[in-house]
């Protein structure tokens, strides 16, 4: 009996040793710290950046058997933390605002392609939207463009220097193309949070606001005589992106209902049939001197994570679209977007 127990115990110890050895080997091959700090370009723990980051970081930590914490330090704090850490103990998650801020000349926004490494993309928020009061005379973006062309001032509440302003720039550019010289009738009302933009609409101080499906869908279900009632006129994501969301959509609004606000005719240039679309994508950023082996490790781990149903289902439950691209592909793609939207912004400067 003792001999049998001894053999069994030896086998268990040998198996455990092999497991420990394999785990140690994996850690050697992946030079990430056991405690990883993930800073994000937002101070909110209730917004989409934190929500998307938390889902992915939890999955990444489990896959690599490390501790990882999302830290909502804001844009400037995140860039500073990333700049200081060459060892890879701190990495960053943000979205297209990271390069748009630089294109718009916002103080403190560096050139991410020059100063950092762009890591993998992992999610799209297809909910970037523009809304009007439910009793607005403007039924569509065409109505808004034509009104501006007829010298009606259209006041648009945005948060300047990023995702919020990009759609505004596209609208202004569309007026410039269809009604040259009338683009000044699209007027930015610069403000801060989504709550601030909503309040401007409630008070009748603006005609249009930038919002999101997640934040504003609830107001679209209110009766028209409610001061807070609003309706969508434009979702900047193309139909093909929104088609990847769950069929039930968001709140009381189905995916099919949301898709009618996508692929709106917002021309990009006079010599092209291309209409403006924009997907708000989330991706990692690294210190430019971070070990390439660590970059590869995250790429490989996320590739494994996205092969499983769990993370895809988690993202879709929050009206986010799974969007994994490894670092090299993601960097090229984000640079292409940067160049595309730079053209619109430069046209308006001219």
C-alpha cells in the first residue's frame, strides 16, 4: 500500500513540477511584469473606454496568469505614465481621440506614431451618434445640410478636439462641398461631458448634439412633448459595423432601427463618391522602447482570447463590436485613419 501511494505521490509531484516548469517557461517567453498597470485616456469609470478596457484586460490577465489593473487617470496622465515607463510595467488603452487630438492641435496631445508604439485594436463602439430634439424640424442630415445652405445657423454641441469634433468637421465639410461658402453656418458649441451636451439640447441652446447610443437611447423613447425627448439623425459607423451588434440592439431600440441612421450621405471630397464614416476603435499604446517580445506576447495572448466565445459575447452585451487586429496590422490601419481624417480637417483650415 505504501509503495502504491509512493508511486502515486511521485507521479503527482512530477506532474506538478512539469506544470510549474511550463508556467515558468511561459513567463520567460513573455517578459511582462506579474503586476501590469493599464492606464486609460479617461477619468470616468462609467464610460465606454473603461468598460471596454476592463473586459479585455481581465481576459488578458487570466490568459497570461498575471495581475492587471485598469487605472482611469485621464489623457494627459496616461500619456505621461506611458512616457516614463520603458520596461513595460505600464501600458495604455485609448481610442481614435489619441491621434485626433493631435490633428486638431489640442495642447498636450503628442504624435502617437512618433512617440509611442501602436498596439492591437480590440473593440469598436458603433454608437457614436448625432441627435436633435424630437420636435426638431430637421428630420435628417440632408435637412440640416440644406438648412445651412439656406443660411440657417445650425448650432452643434461637441467636446472639442477628438471623436466628438470629427463628425462636426465632416458635417461642415459636407456643407462646404454642397454649398460653398456656407459652411460657417455650422457652428460649434464647445462643451464638456455628455451631460453638458444633453443639457444644452434640453434648454434649446443648440440644434444638434454629439452623443452615443449607449448614453442617449433612453431619451429617444420619451414622448415628443417631453423636454428631454430626442431622436437620432446620424450614426457615424457604417451599416457593416452595426450589423455585427446583437439583433436586439440597445435598450428599446433594435439593431434594424439603428441601422437606418447609418451610411448617411456625408461627402468627403468633390471628386469622390465616398461618404464619411467613422468607427470609434479602442487599441493599446506602448512606450516606444518597450520590449518587442512583450508586444508579441500581448498580441499572441489576445489572439487566443478572441478565438473564444466569452470575450466576444461580453463585448456585444455592452453594444461593442469585437475588433482584434495584431499590432503591426493595427498600427498600419490606425495610421491610415489618421491620414484620411487629416484631409477633412485640413480642408476646413484652408
